[in-house]
């Protein structure tokens, strides 16, 4: 199984790829950031993606490094208010109820895990090699890092999930993934412990 995720706010590009996704039976998770820049057309396209079987999740309000803005205990109230509450409020206001969070830039800390787990079912980092102290924290690799193909081979066993992050829709790489014959699953398909 392949858990393919797209990050940021390339909504028009993602929506334009709906026919490609349908052709190869690909379902993906889209972690959306920068909600204040999304137009009415963009929100409609996110609903088109959701209606096509994809998952719309949360990637922060302004896509900030949590480890740069929340370095002291007193920073957390502002971070939660300005990055989580504002962004999630925009998502709710447009008919989305995200329960999964992807750290912008993949950066996190033990404290960020502790502070954010009460808000989300899962937290996604970008480094599966780092220790993951909680069962609801998982790592994925960006396919541009060069670790993509190695990871795909390592997780080729039956029932294994290969978690991959893309930013741009790359039809050639997606077609290569589809040739493996794995099912494409969304983050919502995973049974997360509580």
C-alpha cells in the first residue's frame, strides 16, 4: 500500500490532476496550508478532491516552522492561537474537518508532539529515521530527497505501507508508483490507535 500525500496550497494543480488520479485509482491525502490565500474557486476545488475520494487535512495556517516560533513555554499559546486555531477555523468555515496534521518543513520537537497531539489523530514528520515516541506520530519521505526509491523497495512486502510526500503532481513518478500494483490509501484509511 502507498500512502501518498501532497503538501502546501497547490490546489489548482491538484484539482487538474483529478482525471489522472482516477485513471490509476490513486487516492491521496492533501495537507493544506495558507488558508487565508485560498479563493472561493480554491475551496470548491478542495471539495472536488474530497468528492473524488481524497482526504483533505491540515498543514498549518501560515506554514511556519514550529521549532522556530515555539522555542519557550510562553510561545505555545501564541502558536496554537495563530497557527492552529486560525487555520482550523478557516477549514471548518469552508466545510472541512481535518483531524491529521503534517508539520511544515517536517520540523518538530518532543514538545510540539505533546502540545499538538490533543488536537489531531496523527502528526506527520518528514523523517522516519527519527525516534517516534508516540504511536500516532509517523514519518514520511519527500520523493525529491533521493530516499524515495530505497524506501519504496524496503516497504515492498505484502501489506506494508510506503509513506511518501510530494509537493507538485509529478505524473511520471506517480505512473511509476502505479506500476507497482499497490493500493493507494489515504491517511484516513489507517487505523490510528487512540
